[in-house]
C-alpha cells in the first residue's frame, strides 16, 4: 500500500482470475452437460442422423437421405441411437464448456483479443472432447448406416467381443481434426461476428452487451461458417462405417483420396446441408446460449 492506495500486482490479479475460474469449474461441467443434452434431444439428433446417412450413402441427395431415414423407421428413425448420443452429449458437453471457458478466460487474461482467444479456446475444447466422443459417434454411425445392426446394445456387445476397446475408435484422427476445427471455427467465427455486431449496432463499443437476438444471430452466422471443414466429417463417417462392415482399414487421407476419386470434390461435401443445420443448432446452444447462461448465473 502506498499513500493509502493498494497496488495490485499482475501476479495477484492472475491468481485471483485463476481462483474465480476454478470456483466456476463445476458450473461449467453441469451447464455444458445440460445444454448439450437439450441440444441433441431436440433438433440435434435429427440433423445428426440425416447428416450421417447422407455422408455414408453419398449417391443420395440431401432430400433422398432425409426421405430414406423416414422410410426406414418413420419419425422415430431421426432419434435412432439416442441412448448413445445422450451419453456422448452429457460427457462431451461438460468437457467442452469447461475446457473452452477456462482457456478463453486464460487467453483474455493474458491480453489476447476476443477473436484469437475464441479460436484457441474452441480448438482446445474440441480436442478435449475426442476421448469421450469416439465410442458414441461410432455407435450412432452403426445404427444409422446399418438397418440390421440390432441396435446400440447389440453393436456395443459385438464390437467389444471382437475388437475390445480399440474397436470403438475407428476414425479417431478424423474426429480429432473435425472437433478441433469445429469448435475453433464456431467459437472463433462467432466471436469475430460479435465484434462486427458491436461495431454495427453499438458504435464500436466492445464493452457493450449484445441483445439476445443479436447473440443468436452471431451464433447462426458463426455456426454456418464453421462448416468449411465438412470433408473431415465425411472421412469420419466413412472410416467408422468401413470398420463396421469389415472393410479394409484406411487412414483419413486415404479415405479422402478414395472419395475424391469416386465422386470428386462434391463427395467431400455430401451431407453438408444437414451439417449446416446441426452446426448452427450446436453453436446456438454451446456458444450463444452458454454465454447468456454464464452472464446470468456465473
């Protein structure tokens, strides 16, 4: 203390921010799990099923894939694999929000801008998700792409008996690339659009609070822009489907090369329409709504 004025060192400020982040950690875990489960149980699962079918059966148009899901199992077909998806959603949502928000706080605390911090936090959060996502995405792919799979329980039992734990991780490299670029793009692009929105609607005041409608708009734009990485998703679906059908194992780049030779560039973007819908829906929940929840409840 000097002349009655307390001087706070950078180290003490950093320690205080670290303590605040740690104290909110459990909230991030709970909020992430709940938000991701609600996202999946509503429109997330239908978009996921539609996208997975279109990405595997690339000879179908988006509309044909949509009709194919309905013709196979009716409306209920759009929620096929929900049990596995709920386990995935709860775990990956908790991991994503916790890791993403901790990294975001740390980056901003070090003086980085919102956009760069968003890309870094999203990438880190996406990579952290991979360990819990592999088995669940594998099970969802199995029941969506195979009409005689016997359901989640049957696939789980068969895969474990034949291949053990490693049998649930085909396409792991594609999942890692997809998730890292997914959330780096969703968080980063949304933060970038937020800056533009504040310039446009709030006179450039970066401390201004966006309205709920503006936040949602930023999430929609950010989620749609993040779908540039769709080839990784096509590779993930193909690698998992090949494993299920007993076909020869191929690396992510071998799969992408095979798809290109068969169908050209358009093959890499099969299933893009439902993926854009899914990307927007997930970004609204895990970026825009997550921000609103954090502002309201900490």
